C-alpha cells in the first residue's frame, strides 16, 4: 500500500511538471517548428513564407493562406494546421506533391499569388495515424533522419494523433528491472526488433531475440526526439498502457500471482497475462505510466488492446465488463485525464465471439469521454454500423487498406473518396470525431493515402474524376489524355475494391506448388487480368511527356510489375498442364519462361529504390553496434518478409514483398528447386513427392533467413528503358494469353 501511494504521488508531480512544460513549449515552439518544417520541405523557397497564428474553430484545427506584400502568409492554430496550409498551397497553386513513392517539388520560379484569402477548418477533432503492425512491416529499422521525414509527411497531411510506440521496450525494461527482474529473466521476454508489434500486443515473447540493451537505450533516445518534434508541431501522440502481458519469469518471481497462459496459435510459445483482479495489475499499470511519463511525457492518450486475436476465456458480459473497468482503472488511477484509445479490430476479426452483449459490456464499463474507438477497417467493413456507433463512444473512421506490407496495387478508391463525408452526415454515426490511416504497411499505393488525407479539410464527398486529374497534374507535372485514360482504367480495375479484402499477390511469391495458391498467396484478383493492360498501354504512350517525373517513373514501374506479376498465373497453368499431360518438352519450355519472368521482374524493380531488398537489410544491420547485433537484426529483417517465424511457420509469405534481390535470390531459387524435382519425377514416370519437397524447401528457407549477405542499396538501370523493353517483349503475348 505504501509503495502504491509512493508511485501515485511521484506520478502526479511528474504530470503537473509535464503539463506546465508542455504549455510553455506550445507557446514558444509553434512558429519555430513551423518555420523549420517549411525549410526542410522547400528549402529554396522558405523565405517567401510567413507564419502566423489563428485560433482553432470550435476546438478543431483551422488554417488560412493569404498573399501579402510578396509573402505567402500561412496561418494556423498549431504546426499541423500550418503545415496543412503549406501543403494546400503547394498542391492547389503550385501543383506539387509529396508522397513516399515519388515527390514533385518543382515550384514555379515565381510563386503564385492568391487572389483572395483561403480559409479551411476541419470537421474532425482527430486525424489518427499508424497501426501497431506498421512499426514492423515498414518502420523496424528507421533512424531519426527517416522519422523526421515521416513526421513532416504527417504534418503536411494533417495528422495530429499519431500512435507513438518507439522505445516502449525500454520503458518495460526499467519497470521490470525496478521490480527485481534480472537481465536473464527478461532475455526470453523481449523479442527481436522486427516483432515488437506482436510483443506489445501480447501475442509473443522472445522471438527473434535476444534484444540487446543497446537497442533499448538508443530507441529510448529516438522516441524522445520523435515525441519532441510531434508535440512541437501540435500533435498529440498516443502512447501505450498496461494490459497484463508479463514475463514468464513472473511465475517464479511472484508465484502467488494470478496468471493466465494464452497462445496466439501462429507457431509461437505461450505468453502470460496477469489477471486484472490481481493487486499487482493496478500497481504495474501505474508504475508503467509513471515510468513512461518520466521518459516520454504524456498527452493522456493511451493505447490498450486486451484481446488482440486472442479470445477471452469466457463470453460472460459481466466478466468482460469488469475486466474492461479494471484496465481503465489502472490508467485513470495514475492519470485521471487518461483516454483509452482502443483498436476495434477484434470486433471485425472475431465477430463470432464479439456479439452485441459482449461488445456493449467491454465498452460501456468505461466513461464515454475517456475512451476513443478506432473503427480500424471502416472502408472494408464499417463496424460502427452494427454497434450503434460504438454505443455512444467517440470513434474514428479509418482506412486500413494494407495487410502485411504487401505491395500489390489495390484500394477501395470510391469508398475512400465518399465514406468519411457520408458517415459525417449520417445521423446514426453518433460521436464520429475523426478519420485515420491504420494500414499494416506504408510506402505503397500513394494515391490512396493522398485521397484519404484529403478528406481532412472537407465535409462533402470527393468527386473522384476531377480529383484524379489534379492528382495526375501534381504527380506528373502535366495532365494529358493518356494519363487520364490510364487512371480511369486503374480506377475500374486495381482500385475498384470489389470481391477481395486486400491486395492480391502473385503466385511467384508463394511457396512452390501445383495449386493455384499457396498458404498466404492470394492470387484472386478484383478484375480480369486482361482489363488492366490498357492502363499499361496508356502509361507507355505518356512516357514522352512524363518521363522526367519521379512519381510517373514509380507508377510506370509499379504498374509494369503488377501486369507481369499477374501474368505469372497463366504461365503457371501452362506448365501445370504440361506436367499433368506428362509433356516434358512443354514443361521445360514453360517453366523456363516462368523463371525468366521472375528474372525480368527483378531487373525492372532494381531501377527503383522503393523495390530493393538491399536497403531493408542494410538499415537493419546499421542498427547494430557489434557483429553479433548486426547478425540478429539481419536475421530479423530476412525472416519477417519470408518465413515470418521458424521453418515450420504457418505465417510464411504473409509479409511477402516483390523486391529486387528477393525475387532472384529467394523466390526464383525456390521455383528452380521445384522445377528440378518435378522434371525428375516426370522423367522417372512417377508423381512428385510434394510433402518431401515442402519439408526440404522449408529447411532451405530457414537457411536463407540465417544467411548474411549484402544486396545493392542503389538502383541499377533506367526505369523508362526497362519498362519499354519489357512492354515490347510481353505485351502482345499477354494480350493473347490473358482471359
């Protein structure tokens, strides 16, 4: 009891200091942070801009833009609003664009003057960003330079509520060390850096480790930089709270504690969850928040997901209500202003369990003004519509869009253009207070993210055709009939969002098989393969006018990659038929064409850094301070995008990537081995032993994961020339073969 009171007094003292310092910083840093952002984004034109403050509108962000005395005056109530004003000016008046995959900042020599003052205010209190999974599928190896770039992107696109989880492992390290746990106790608790998302959500312990202390301390320092910058721009980061996940050593350190073993059922060991009834639950929850606040400050927003892809032990509403109340109590007893930010993923992924009584029980145990629900995949299935808008809780409309960091062209473009505004106007939408991006991986399909964030400053649905024309102009530097026609085809094919949940993958990236799909390789498309080819035709015709555009080059490579990846399926059907017909000549012919397709794709992707394996591995190794650490991190990086777990992992290929280096050295080699076995079986006149092959190839995959080898980190060849060559080589053949 004395220990508990000591923690509470210390926490309140820290909280008061944090709030005071934060308010002072808001008043002093806002303009400085805004000017610094402008200088980073457009360094050569920064002196032409002036920053001024205006108040928020009904507590929500607002901005103004005006031309005064040869200056572009950007006004806003915080740094995010000012950055949004800058981006509005850049996109609407200078026809520029900033995306992960292609940037156009070719400003006019003389900046355009505005004929009249522009005023915008957002209808959304919150603009949320990130998913736990993004921290690994895309961000595992980011340094400050990359984070600084992303925070600028966030501010330009109106994000004010980012999930901020970097450095959480250090918080837990301090907490458990202070409770008497040794480094040896924690060795099997902390996972490798590529798996933090699932460690934070309580799904796994230890996998990919051991985690060096040097990682923890360096990422503590990195998190402090991240939060300082986000807060200076007026963002309110969401930190983590305690949900009961504890080290296995808890069973010996606190043998009388109430623990529950749980298993994620994806090939990993059990994890231990501390029962919320145990007095230690509240103590650890407050100790965690105290330590976190001392290290990172607080904006009173805490993420806590109690049952991420793990079912509760009972569906008794009384149990679920009491559990939810105690999780909230662990936050609020330390921070009375605490707001629980809950992902609504469980209501989508496990709907058989989470029916109306169970959802109501979980949510209604927490005061409405102390919880925000993330409707995590609204564009796929709006859970708010079957929960009476989360039974009175404030909630956020999110686009999930991407699973596993896969890079297939895909999106529900019509739904994203219309959905947020339609929900805003719907009288049944309750306390809709925000929009957000909750993708598992970024740095793909930039059009969807430009479109979604453009909803921030609108109350009406976006008219997609006119929006696309502006998008093309901003991205390519000009707009013409060919690019318009190409995007109309893309809108109706890859971006129509029908029939499938998320982007399809090519059979190329699946573990070799005679079947149409491997475990995680979803080859079903939301369009006919042949229907995408006219988009390729039109972009090829646009090359003379657009070839100097970075965004155009990316789009041309990405579309070429997609049509080639699609073509792998009919090629597979040819060699499968040859095998079934026992036609060795045709089998050799079509399997050779299949391997050549992979080789050609690898060469194409080598022309864009967006599609290189090398930087992913090099960035991982650069995080290490010793050869041992570098080896751990490279193994993590290789594993996540291939097997995910060990050689028997059921998740293999879940996070597959069509990257240069990975195609030639991993996917193609697997297929070569498969074809060798199949050919030998054909010649021997007996069926191929698929089970034996699967066992052997999984061992080879595990060996690849544990290999250390550098790959190119710079591009090779010309994107334009390679696409022209491949178009000439494949286009006519595809037209004949694709149905």
